[in-house]
């Protein structure tokens, strides 16, 4: 998976961050940075888990800061989960104290808030917000919101464009996927304002994204996608597409959805 630098440039230079497996049997995690400017395709820098001992062996999620100066990564190994912040050139900043108890088998996902100081962190049982301070440290300003279903596979979480809400989806151990929105009050996440059952799907939701206008959320599942409207209690308003048998949609993002 990959993520664009949000400002896209430093002069004429454009960069793309990538996290990947190296293809060997140990499948160690990497963070790559590529130049997409005049020397397109040049690998600028690579940070591997062998060089940063606190970087988990499997990279799960990655997100740019809104100003393009930092990259947050979430990784996991057999005993713990890790969130690190790297500077623009790939220099390692440090390992934060998350203040969260995370199951060994859980896979963390993250997203950097558009207002710049907060990073949402989610796993199979909880969603929390980390604060990125001026001293380049991370800490948890408020308690994490606990999901009602234990060990529910969670899709990548996503901030609304104004940084006031977090969208998420999960699939508990029943044939009912959920899509929810949690309000962020500036210090912590409060109880979700919506958590409806999707009447059109009984398969896991793999991806979720928020439209630039802030009115729409789109999700992608194993057999198709659908759009939902937060302002109407997240009612499913359009079946955007359907797939033939055995078709799998793994990622879907849109700028807007029209009913």
C-alpha cells in the first residue's frame, strides 16, 4: 500500500511513501520514499525493521501529516504493536508511549488528522487519538473508545475533512457489518453518533474513505461498494456497484457520490 505526501512537493520534488514486504521468508517491514519529480522512480530513502529495532516486522498502516513533513506508521510483531513518526527524509524520531493496551494479534490502523496535531489509532477492540506535540513526541490525551464487539476486524479509520469526526467500519463475529462515525471533541473520542447495520451486505468491509465535501462516506466490501450519508444517520443511499461472483473490491475511494 502507498500514501501521497499531502503537499506533494518540495520545490519540484514529489514524493510517495510505500510500505511493503521485501519478499523474503522473514517478511520484514520497510518504509520507502520515492521521488516522482524530475528523477521519477528514484528511491530516496528506505527504513527497514532490521535498522530500527522498535519498528514492527509487519507494516500495517501509514499516513502523512497534513503539512507533508512527517509520516506516521503502525506496525506489529508477535508481542506488541508500534506507532512511529518519521521525518520527511525518513529519519527516525522515536517510539511513543501509546497509553493503549493492544492485543498481540491485533493489526493497528492509523490516519493523520487534517488539522495536524492528532493521529487516530484503531485495532480490533478500540479506537484512540494520539497527540503529536511540538517536541516530536506522541501521547494519548484522552481515553480510547472501546468497540462493543471484541476482536472485530476493523477497516482503516478515516478523519472527516474538518477533523471533527472519525469514520470506521468493522465486521464482528456475526453476519452484520457496521459503519460508524465518532465525534472528536478536541481531546478524546466520544460515543459514536451512528453505528447502523448495512442491510445490503453480509460480508466484511475492507475499505472506507470520506469525501472532500464532508457529506459522504464510501465503503468497499468483498462484493461491491455502497455510499452512506452521515447527515441522514448513515442511511445507505446508493448501491454504487455490484460485482460478479468471486469478485473482491479491496480499495475504493471517491470524491463525491450522487444519489
